[in-house]
C-alpha cells in the first residue's frame, strides 16, 4: 500500500488538470510536510494552472 500527499495524488490521477479562470492573487505558505517531502513544486504547478490566478510562494521556514 502506498500513501501520497494530496498534490501528488491529484497530479498522478489527473495530469494536466484544467481549471476555470479565477482572477485573483494568493500568497502561498507551504506546510512543513510539503517542504520536507520537496512537494511545493507540485502545489505551485497545480495553482499555476488556474487561468488569471497569480500565486507568490512565501520563502519562509526551511
């Protein structure tokens, strides 16, 4: 049995998932477990797929 972080599972099951446009901006602060498993790239990738939505990752922690 395998376990995955949410962002890993979504990317495995739905590569290239498309979203409806959502104009906006968000500051992204990753959880410690996402950083320790080096998964922030998948979180950023998923959010970058939302047309019109801008995300800036906060450089904090590890």
